[in-house]
C-alpha cells in the first residue's frame, strides 16, 4: 500500500503521518525523503495503537530500493525494535516485520548486515510471538546464510526435533 496525500487526512494525526509518508516517497532527493521517513517513523512509534496496520507497508517503503543504500545500521535497529514492540502488543506478527527487515539487511550487504540478519532470524525462531511456519522460515534463512554459531546450531537441532521431515 502506497499512501496517498489528501487534505481530509490532514485532520487526524494518522492522516498527517500518511501525508508525510506520501510526501517523503514523492521527494526527488532520496536523502531528504529518508530524513522525512525517519520523522514519520517517530510518529508511528508514538501512535502504534493507531498505525500498526500501516507498519508492513511503511517498513517496505523505508527499505525500498531508493532508500535502502542510504539506510543506516541504527535505522535497522530501530525498525526491529518497533516491529518487536508491535508484535509484543499483538498488533502485528513479528515475522511480518523481521523477515523483510532481515532480507533487506542481507540485500544491503554492508558491514554487520549479515550478523544483524542472523541475529534477527535466530531471535525470530526463538520468539514466543511466532507460529511454526515462521520458525521454519527463520531456520531456512539461517541455513542459507551459512550461520553456524552455537545459537544457530541449536536452532537446527531444535528444528530436527520438531519435524519428522526437515523443511527444504
């Protein structure tokens, strides 16, 4: 979902956030657009109860091809924290936030991005807020990344115990 600007939306806090989001996406300068998206992120953090349904689309915009090369490690951490808080409050599924976030970190391939993705997938696998399908997705992603530290090896052992047939 791409937000559309509207005068009528300007009457509510959520509407103003959507208008600011649409303006950020329309900005010809990706750096300025990303700065604006960070401001929108602050608003979403403050009004999670009214904006949770926007989160997957907003995060997709934030991590889109125009902005991803400019996104900083601190942005990734912040997105992970917001997604985790929303999941803990039952507003979204943790996998809805963390799987695309980890995938984006892998795609960026800056220093530390692989470790960030491995950490997210490992935490996702262990989270109380996920379903078995999400665990399978996380374990598969860890294997594809070649993650082989003790925490990831424990994930592989656990998944072998959970399933009669190992996920592909």
